C-alpha cells in the first residue's frame, strides 16, 4: 500500500494595491488642478449688475492688477494667473476703460485688457502741478484722441476754445478725465477748463477776508505756486500763509518754482545763483509781486489753500530733508532750520 504525498496548497496571488493608490492619487491631483484652475482662471469675474467698467491706468501692470484682485478677494492663486499671463498672453496691460460683462471669467478679462481695441473708453491722467505743455503733449501722444487743436499755437488753442485769457497755464483742471475713443482734444480741453473755473469760482466765493489778490486770477497764480512748493497736503495752507504774508508785507516771494518756469527750456535740473539773479517776468527773486500767470495746473486743494491761508506769523520755510518743511517766523530761526536741513543732507550723503 503506497502512501500518497499530500498535495501542497498553492497560495492565491493577492492583487497589488499600488495601481489603486496611483489611480486615487491621480484623481486627487486632477481634482486639485481643476479646483486651482477654476479658482484662478475660470472663476467668474465679480460684476455688480449685468456689466461694469474696469479702468486700467497708464503704467499699470498685470502683476499689480492680479495682486489687487487677490487682495479684494476676487481671485485666488495669483501665481497661476501670473504664469498664465507670461505663457499665454505675453502682452502688457493697455490703459483704458473696459466693459466687463456678467459671466466673464477672470481669464477672459485678462485677455480683454491686453488689447486696446477692446477699450470702451480711455482716460487721461493730468497730474497736479504739471504744466499746460505737459497736458498738450499727453493729448498729442494719445492715439485714441482726435487731434483738432492740440497742434495749434497756444494763442490759437485759446481762441478755438473761446477762453478769454491770453495764457493757458493754470486754466485746466488736473484731474482724471475719461473719454470715448475718438474724442476730440477740443472737447477734453473745454471740459477740463470748465472744471477748473468751477473750482476757482466756488473757492473765490468762500475766500477768507483781506487777501492780497486783485482778482481770482491772481488767486489762481498763487495756487499754482503753492502746488509746486509742497506735495504734502497738510502743508498747503501753511505755504499759502507764508506767501500771502510776504505779499502783505511787501516782501519778495523768492520761490524757486517760479524761477524754473521762467527759465523754460534752459532749465536742466539745477538752479544756480546766477539763475536766481537773472530777471525774467516769473523770477520772484527779482520781482516784488506775483508772476504774470500761473506756473502750473493747480489742484482744487491748492486753490482752496490759496483762498484760506493759515493764520500763523510764519514768513519762511525750508525743507527738512526728511519730507515736508519747517516753517518759521523770523530770519534767525529760518537760518537755524537751513543749517539743520544741510546737516541732514550731509548725513545722508
């Protein structure tokens, strides 16, 4: 009787778990990518109502635009948006005003604002303290503006606009002006003139008593000087007060911006002692009154400051070297402030 060997049981092969893990990982990764893309590129741009206007300024960048969207909780994952712009759009932002319709994605908006042909409107930013020449140059160089008058001599521009002044400086509001494509420079200038005259009239009606101005045009001249002397809003009335008291006391204004304006194209960035001694109609180191015209386009705030100077006794001021100015009432204190300013400059250098 033979003894049979017991049969060995074969172990059943268990299916590997690796493919399932890989598949699950791929699904999770795909979901994550889709979520990121939706939250960044394909998320609807938030619009109040059926449509709204989106203004892009001169010099604005995609990076700044995207950062602003994220800060306002309108978009997520800025790195994805910036990468998409670099790889797919390439172009820079084009200044203008664009119509964003309800349902447009952030990606569609980004593409739209890279093409100026999509702009519904454009805008001109007139900076406070810039000159009429700079305003005219901006109009000349804007391809969306119809050039009717900007290439004319200044006297003919004023005549075409029916403006009863012999010099254009100061007469136009430094403001952000929105206009449709093809708007004429004539209409833009008329509107800016109207805004400036309205601001001047309103301030003149509410002016402080006993101001040393013969008329509101002289107040406009003063406003332009105040505008050029400080970029700190809180100092506007103090600067105005210094110059008003100088006029009242028969002192010369002695303000550098008037010298620079009188030099015209001769000014190359520095003023010499010879420049201060060289007479021009605008050099307030050599004339004992206001210059004959404004020297820049003053803001509404500067116009109001010219009408409401501070009530201190200060008749001098000098830069501190750290931003702003130090105001003083006598020459001794002023000279001390000058030495303090020079010490700050030497320390910085």
